[in-house]
C-alpha cells in the first residue's frame, strides 16, 4: 500500500514538473529572443548586397523580435518583380522607386514619409521626392561614377620615354583633348604596358548596356538641361534636341576604338566581362561607379591594388569641362507601402530608422553595404572604406569641381533606353552612322515622354 502511494506521488510530481516545464517554455517563447513581434517585407533592388541584407534581417530579428523578409530582384528586373509582388496579399512593405518617373508609376502605393525620422535625418531635404506637402521617396545612398582607372598602369605609362604628349600624370588630365591624347598614345604602347586595351569592353549586349544608354547619356542631357535652365526634377520633359550628341560621340568612340574588344564584337559583352578585365589588369580604365567595388574585389585572381584605384570625370569636349567633377547623385529612393496595414507601415519606418541611425545599423551600412549616405546620423568618419567611395567623397569636398547631377532619373522610361542602346550597338557594328543614333535618341525621347503625360 505504501509503495502504491509512493508511486502515485512520483507520477503526480512528474506531471507537475512537465506542466511547469511546458508553461516555462511557452512563456519563454513569448518573451524571449524567439518572440515574433510581426513581419515586414523589404524588396531589395541591389543583387550585389543581397546576402548583407539577409544578415541585417537576422540581426534586427535578434534585437527587436521583428522579422524582416528580404526578397531580391534579379538584375534589371526590379520593376517587373515589383509589379508582381505588389499585387500579392503579402506585398512588400518597403520598396524602391527610381526618381520622379518611378514615383509617377507607384504614387498610389507610396506612403507620406514627411513625419518619419528618416526624413528628419536627410541632410538635404531637396533630395527627397515630394508632391504637394508630402514626401514619398527618400534617397538612402549617394553614389558617383566616372572613369575608373588603375593608377599603377597609368603611372607606368607616364614613366615611358618618347611619349607622344607632355602630360605628366592623370592629375593633369581635365579635358577630353588631354584624355584622348593619353588614351591613344597608350593604345600605341599596349605591349610595353602589358595590357590588351586601354578601356575595358564596352558592354553592349542588350540588358548590359545601361552604362551607355543611361549613365553616359546623362552628361549630354545634363548639359542641355543646364543650357535651357530646365527643372531637373521635371518628369515630363517632352523634347530633347540632343545638342551635345557629338560630344557624346567623342567619348563613346574613344571607348570603343581603344578597347580590349574590337567594336564589332561588343554586342556579346557583359558588364561583368568589363569588370573582370579591369580587375585582372587587362586594361587601364573602365567607366563605372562606386557600386563596382564589390565586382572588382570579387574577381578571382584580382591583380589591381585598392590604393591604386582612382576615378576621373567623363570628359566629352564641353566648354569649361576642366571644372567638371564626377557624376554624383542617386536613383535609389526608399518608399513605404501605403496599402499595407498601419502597423506594418509603423514597423517599416522603425526598421529604416534603426538601419540608418543605430550604431549596429550604421555599421552594416558603412562596412558591409558600402553606402555613402545623405543622412546627418553619419559622421565624416563613417563612410565606406573602399577606394571608389573615397574618390566620390574627395570630389564632393574638393571645392574645385562642379559635380554633374543625375538627370537620367527623368529619362522617359525603359523603352527609350532600349532604343538608344540598340542604336549604339548598330553604330559600333558599323551598320548605321552616328547621325542615325542621334535621330533615334530624339524621336524615341519625344515618343516615349508623350506617353507619360
């Protein structure tokens, strides 16, 4: 009888312990690190930093309990991906718009950010996308592009005897005429320099031609807008005269005629080919921007030294260009989805605040995302350590040059760019002359911009 009582007591004690343990585990799951305080969805524009955003999401969940779902669109498919994802019940709560044109397409989904901390942090409020009294897009990174060059190769060139010009270093190059003199003489000395071409391949394969139909095209359009005193935030400029088309031709010809790859074969080349050629020391120069550092350092067998990577403005032969700087601006604007619940909007704003103001978030932004941001929360010493970001910072603060604003954010859509790129390829292949390229640019601009009204 006593044994039976002891057995019952043991069973009762075991049950009590089990219940207590279950209660404790349940309580821990509610109040501990594994607590899920909700989920937001960030649709990432930049494939090159997708893994970093995944790491940021894990860290944010650890600190706050909020899950950040990160989806990254494949290169050149962001608009297509956004259209697909925004229609789903689990739609992105944070997404990106591409300047005024992007806002006009997505304004029904853009929440007013004027009361957000992120807007408060924005050093230059004029950079934001506004409509009426509202703020609907906030830039999160300032980037720059120009002609990236390997100073080790150019120094080797300037040390050669019998050169065909008196220029002593790249620091003296501040016009197209000087750049052309250096480049063409380097082309005559490829074997002495141990390179296959002065410039990396001009990637003209459709989808990889954005450096020419967007970034390079920014310069002639910028100068035309400057002359006409055009409002650079205007998204409905219906006519482009392409006044500086011949200047565009100057630099484009210099690229394709002094390249690793002959002009007729450029239609097969990708941006990744160009960056590999530069990273492997097969060429001295390549047009690209701050975002290219990850591509350069990620190439297996990379020979270019980080302290020898410099940037030069893109000169085209425009009057006064000796005072021209890099092309500096942004097309990366964050927006919060106005169509999701108020709670999800609030959580989205809180995540952006954390990312761009907390010590943890800022460290990710600077050290791993490599962004130079426009926010007051970042001190002067909190900029990326990569050489291209340092070059942009140098041009922004030198007080000598006037950097070229990004106006390609008001280009009339992707069809215009595709038409421009296709014409450039046909020109490089010798199928049309450049007058036909100019005609295509002007007609396509007018046709496509009229559709945006």
